C-alpha cells in the first residue's frame, strides 16, 4: 500500500544526441524499484519538458509506454517536470501508516494524529507528486531552475558538466524547506556487473540545501516528503485527514 505513494520519472537514456528522441518512464514503487505505467492525461495536471528558458507540454498520447517521448530539438540540459493529479489512500491499520511516517522521518505526525483525536484505522490521506528529471542533450550545458512546483527539487549543480558533488535545494512554495529528510537512492554497477542499490538519508540545511556525493557515480533518485493537515473544508467534505506531497529528482553521473 505504501509503495503506491512514490513516483518518479526514469529516462531510458540520460544522454542523447540532438535530433534523437527522449524516452522516459513514469514509475511507481519503492526504493528505486517500480512498475512502468502508461501515459494517462488524467494522471497529470501538467507534464512539461524544458531547455533554457523554453518550456513546452509533453505531447504524449493515451497509453504511451514509455509515458514520455519527445524529440530533443536543441542542445542543452533538458528538464522533465510534472504535477500529478491528486490521489487518495485509506489505511486499514495503524501499523502501515506508522511505518510510512517513521520511514520518512515524519515522527511528529504520530503525536499530532493523536492530538487531533483521529482514528487509528480506516482513515484517508490524499497525496500528490512533483517529479523532475535531468537529461543531457549533446554537451548538456545549462542549468536547472525553479518551475513553480509547490514542493520542488532544484539542482544547483549540473551533473553532466560538473565534476563536483551535486548541490540540490528543496523548496516549499518557493522558499527553502529546512531540516527535511532526504532519501537518496543510488544505482551503480558492481565489479561483477550486477546492479547494486545504495541507500542513504540526509537532511536539508537551514537554506534547504543538501549535497549529494558523487560516490561511485551511477543513477540517482532523490526523494523528500512533506505532510500537511488539510483544511477543515476538505476534511469534512472528503474525509481526508492528512495530505502528503512528494518531490523527486532523477539524474545520472555518466
């Protein structure tokens, strides 16, 4: 049940030539392992591709797998960004909710849940996701930027042209989201050519920043969650007692 929360954009190739197609999967799962989903227009409020100052909607068709297929018309760092439609999940037991909360470093929610006199089973949470992905086209020059997602990762280091560790900033409504748990999933090839997943947890600083070590290179999924108490109006009308917002970012050190 908890696995249905996490969603990310996973390019088939993180580096393509000008004129080639950018293919990327919509994936839902856990710990950088998930199922590929076909494109549904109802799943998104927006799904865009940007390069430089230009942003345009992704022109996927119903049922497309991969969900993103866009021609790379010019050189530079391309950014896929999305706002998903809202979804809901109902917890039939307290254990599953508590496990999710503790895994994401949101322990304050447990106390607040009790303070609000909420039930410990059969309660509903709404959630929405804000995934981004960085793709190198040609030399991949350029910068990520803020696209106005309510909860958003912004890469202040371009992973395709820098040899330094990757500096990221997490924003909530355009302002730094401080002291937030950051889940880092890093897929690398081991010496025997098998895929190894390295997981770590960091915290954003007082400016919402975090530095992701280059380590062994490979593919990265960065994730963060924010929990909110919904408005009284939403709670009474829809029976929703919590709202979770999920921001993810994928890139690869080539």
